[in-house]
């Protein structure tokens, strides 16, 4: 309850729209995503340190795989790896995902007073299923997911696309994020932000 009160206080102000990240912000899904990355890498003989996933949290999956290639000197096809990783996550780990309660409660509390979108670096099927599993698929008006804008986080494109589709000026949007790349994207979009993992 203390975290919810803090989040409510921090998010008060002249905002017309709340834009939430999904993984690590609304949903405690990162353990499953990390296991999926590690398992796909292991199939190709790479012992992946899953801390790299935390390091690049919020980036589109293909961008994370590009960073893995650089770090480990590998040549994984980012699209193929991403597809395998998402298939494994949806098949093996999605049902284990839990809501991050205080953020979900915050979203529910503001459903009638704010425009709402989920802006994620994950693919749409993964985001839709995650929101369904944690029971909030009906709350956001809009999803902006990986591959749906010319550039993903840390560029501003996903947040700007959400603001445009909601009909809200960027400066009137507040972003809820848990990753550095998401914060950088929000700042580049001219939006205020709150780091969920620091509350």
C-alpha cells in the first residue's frame, strides 16, 4: 500500500495520459523472459549470463540479441532468435507471470480519468498474453509493441506513437518504466517519467 500511495503522489499533476511499460513494470515477467533467452542461447552452445537482459531491459528483443552478439562474439540471427525466444516464453513461462500489484492497482484506479497505453519492447502476442494472464487486458486503450515503430526504445518513437494515437500532446503524458532504455526514450519524447523499480 505504501508503494501505491507513493506512486499516486508521484503521478499527480497535469497529465492526460499514462503510458506503462509491460515487462518489469506492470508484470513480473522478467524471470521467464530471462530463462527463455538463456535456453535459446544454450541450444546454440552459448552459456549466457542473464544479467545482460537486465542491462538492456526495455530494448526491443532483436536489439538485445544484437548486444548479445557483440558481447559474446556470436552471429545469431536476431529475428530468428527473437521468434524462438518468444515461442518458448509463451509455451513455458507465460502462466508463471504475476502482476506487480501496486502498478496494476494504480492503473485500475485511474482507468476513468486518464487515457492509457502500454508501450513495450516485447512483441504484441507476448504483451497481449501477459496482460491477459495478469487480468488487465481490458484496461489499456492502446498497445505499442516491438516492431510497430521505425525505431524502438531508447528512441522516442514508441512513446510518440502512443501519444499521437491517443491524441495527447507528449508533454501531457507520464511514463512508467523500469529500464534505462525506457527512461531515455521517455526523455527523448519530451515526457515525464517514473522509475517503478526505484519505488
